[in-house]
């Protein structure tokens, strides 16, 4: 049958060469039982899915993630089925929890599945409404699943009209079960995914981050992508000029001055530093109305382009306030960590606190900032804080040394042999309260760098407790000097 033919190879981009963490991400949404899991399984084939446990409102939900293969396309695919564990008619849709927003924020595209065999249900329209409200930043494709049942009877046409009324453009007819419509899905996704990949910085398109024990990549040869973020007037442009060592960016005291597309490249020692365009970011994030709002989705997207985020704060403001970080700054710091970026905090305008009359304020700032930065990001220890005066042109060395140090740690790769020697040592350090009944860590391996991501292979079905996870993270940070780096640990059961 014509509809069953396999997608052909015609992409001009080799998706297999893209860092898996940077592949375009597609989330499958839809009411229960439309076939989300069936489609997810078809797309990832026999490749392995990672399952995240995301505790949310004290309920643990599973989000499945895998690398999808569709013809010569590769993309990250997320199955949202776990988001609706309590789904009785309608209730999920009101659950616009922060976690859902976090999951949505990882994706650029969504496949909105409906079941043509049942016809459209009120719940499908509710999902549509919900998507428009919370995922308007995503490009959504409606797919009518289980179409094989109607195709034979020539009934698809009417259903397509109905699915079109959801308001996400022309639907495509597929069958997750039989594979019908995969060519159409390919043809719809291909230009979108290619366009997404093209706008990634060139260097990112070619990296391969899968750890190979024999082939050590020299990370110094890879360009570092740095984002300088902060509220208006903290001195971002001034710092940028110091880093670039030439007047290239507009500097002025007026808040809100638009400098949208500052993008530059410079050399520091023997490295190429790529400045990622995120100007105006914090303004947007500060205005966010709630989880899932477009601003958050967009700011996260630009955040993902940076390896290291330098968050600039204003020393004079801190001296006058009783808090070091404003809400928007806390939001950005947390997002940076959640997205697995390296974080460096820069306290600028220290020159304004010089002189004897200011010494108490100076001390206050030096002491308070690191403490507060740490307390709003408890899951990462030893976040670096640098104190500078960009106006005086001082700080280039201090900032760049810290940025590069953070980047190096972010790129760290540890061999499985070394990690397991370490594991044997730390196992005795911790009182594994539940170990009698709970799983044992059989071995530990790093699956990915940038940021360092590990898998703990466990015997038995149970999961490590939060306190065990905290212990592992803390030990890794201390023993391998990974301060300021968001480490990820996943768990997997082995028989
Ligand atoms: P989810 O709740 O959206 O993840 O839906 P599932 O993937 O669990 O599928 C729900 C039911 O629909 C299961 O019984 C599947 O076997 C069935 N199903 C999924 N895709 C198709 C399809 O393309 N055609 C038919 N006839 N049934 C399907
Ligand atoms: P941006 O909005 O974050 O890009 O901030 P700008 O770089 O435009 O700086 C805003 C104002 O702060 C300008 O008037 C700068 O001259 C001033 N400024 C920037 N850095 C410093 C600094 O280190 N010390 C002092 N005293 N002023 C600074």
C-alpha cells in the first residue's frame, strides 16, 4: 500500500552528527488513550527510553524521553502520558503545574494526537485550549491516530475537517500501530526540524558528546558559548566591551535600551568565546505571568544555547537593599541550573563601594552575595561569585578565568573505571538507611558531559531516596571538584 512506504532520505542536514542534547525536541500530547505511548514507541523503535521521575505535588510522574528516528530525521521525543496519571475527564487540564511547564519548555514542537476512531471528544478541545494557553511557543501538528480503521472505509475526509477545527492547521492521518502516515509525518516535520537546527550555532551542530573511553575530546578546542545576562543597567554592555576590548556595543544609562542582537566572538588566551544573544532576557523573565508563559519558554530556549551563564548583579543596589537578588535574578539563576548550564555570578560596580566610608557596605556585599546565591540554588554547591568593576575595565581576567574554569568542569568526563573506584569508597561513607530493602548501586557511569550526566545502575526495582541522591551529588561535587556545575544523576534498574 502506498501509505505504508518508508520515509526516504532527503534531509540536507545530518542529524546523527548533532549533540543529542541539542536535537530538536518534540512532545506528544493528547487526552488519554489516543495512542501517545504507541507513537512514542514506534518513533524510538528499539532504542532505549529514559524515564524521569518528576515529583510534583507529591505525586511522582514518569516522563519518557527517547531519541526518535524517522527516516533520516533524529529528534528528542517526550511522551507526556505520565503527566496525566490522575486524569479523569477534564482534571488534567486544570493542572497547569510548574512541572508541566518545565516539560513543555524543553520542547519546540508538539504532536497533538487525536483518535479518529472515537471521533473528537470535548476533552480533545480542552487539550487544544490548554495547548494554546500554555504551549503557544511550540509549533503544533495535529495527527489523527488510528486512521487505519477509517482509511479502509473512506471516512477520513470528514474527520480531517473536524480535526482542522482544533485550530492547529491541517491535520495528518497516521496510525501508530500500523505505521501508516509516517511519510506524511516526516514531510511535515522535516522542514521544521531543519530550520531549527540551522539556527543553532554552527559549532553546536557538529559536536558529539557521547562519552567514549578511548577517544578523549580536547574541550579547549571547542568554542565556549557564553551568555551575559542581568537586569537593565547592571553593566552588561560595559562588561561586554571590556571582554571584547573594543567599543562595539551601545552603552547608556537608559533602561530598556534595545540591544537585541548583540552577538560577537572573541579570543581569550587560545580559546574562541562565542557570545550568545540574550539581551533583554531578564526583563522578559521578570514579567512572566506564570509557569508556561511564552516568556519563560523563550528565555529557556535562548538559555540552552549557552554553555556558561554569567549573571551580572549591581553591587550598589545590593548594598542598598536587604536582599542580594531580585526575583527575576533568582528565576534566571534557577533556570540556568535546571537547564544544566554552568553558572557564574558577577557582582559589578564594586568601585562604587570603595573608600573608608563604604567599607561596611563593601564587606556586606562580599559576604551576602555568595550566601544568597547558594541558598536559592541548594542543589548545586560552590557557585562561583566574582566581584568586579567593568567601568574601570577591570575584571576581564577574573571573569574569564572563572568562566573557563566553569566550562572545563562542565565538560568533564570521568571514566567508568575511575567512577566505580570512587563508588566503592563512597558507599561506605553514607548510611544507606534503606539499603536492606532498597536497591543497591551495582555500578555508576557517566553517559554524557556538558553537563556531566551519570547513570546509577541499581539492582532491584526500587529507587534511591532523595537523601541518597543528595549524598551522591554532593560527593561527586566534592571529590571531582565540580562546584557550580549542575550534575545530573539518573537511575536505571538492572536485573
Ligand atoms: P495513550 O494513553 O495516549 O498513551 O495511548 P496508548 O498508546 O496507551 O494507546 C491506547 C490504546 O489505543 C491501546 O490499546 C493501543 O493499542 C491503541 N492504539 C494506539 N495506536 C493505535 C492505532 O494506530 N490504531 C489502533 N487501531 N489502535 C491504536
Ligand atoms: P546594561 O543595561 O546592563 O547593559 O548596563 P550598561 O553597561 O549600559 O551600564 C549602565 C550604567 O552603569 C552606565 O551608565 C555604565 O556606565 C554604568 N556602569 C557599568 N559598569 C559600571 C561599573 O563597574 N561601575 C560604575 N560605577 N558604573 C558602571
